[in-house]
C-alpha cells in the first residue's frame, strides 16, 4: 500500500521527504540497505549481500499493491536515509492479525527523532490496516533500538539464542518483541 507523502523536519530545520518506496526506487533502496548494513552489525545482512536484482523491484511493486503491507522511505533529496516496513506475517486466517516491522536509519541521522517518528508512523498505519499486533526482532546488544521500542510499548516475549553469527565467529541473541495494537 502507499501512504500519503509527508515531511519530517530535522532539528536543523531541514525537511526530509517521507513517502512510500516504489519499484522505481529499487536501486536507491538497495544502495540504502548496503549503506546501513555496513555501518553496524545490527542489520540482517552484510553490505555485499545487498545486491540489486529484478526481484527487488518486483517485491517493492507487490508491496505497493498490497492492501496491508507497506514500505516507507525517508529521502534527503534523491538519497534514501531511513525506512520502515511492515508486512503481514502470513496470509492465513489464523495469522492475519499479526504484522512484522523492520526499521533502519543511516547513522548520520541517528539522534534526531527520526526513529521515533518512523516507529509511530508504523504503529499508526499498522493499526489503520487492521493489524492487532506488531512484532519485531532486535539484536540483544542493540540497546538504542531496544530502548526505542520499549518507549513505544513493545514488550520482550522471547529470546532466540545465537540467532546471528557474525563474520568474526561470534554470535548475537535476538530479542523478540511485540506490541498489542
């Protein structure tokens, strides 16, 4: 689904454009994913795994057409600098009330309220789309993100031990969180 475009004003007064990510944005979106994947180990993939393919555009097009799923990007000019996505967990009747959320922000935009803005946007739109609960997973050592999610009422309900294995051979647990809408 597509959201209405809007602006987010940085503390400096500069305005960023917040809008749906479309199939036409596929290359810019992959570039953004590569950037954020290289800044911390908290992302699901490494930069070299962020490769543009026709499936990228097809996936974004399917999201645009979905009545429930959405992918929102934050743009500074032509560059994507943040994003949040919400997708129905499964289309089966017993799962339709559940959605999964993922968020990422380029590091130079941390600390300006953009994460809070995107989480609130995701909660509001997920609720409007009829979801009853919003779920996410977060690296156990990502204290900034955990604090952000807890601030918005997400609660921890489980831990997946050794969910992520980094290139250096170390593991990170994943904290599973949920917010009832």
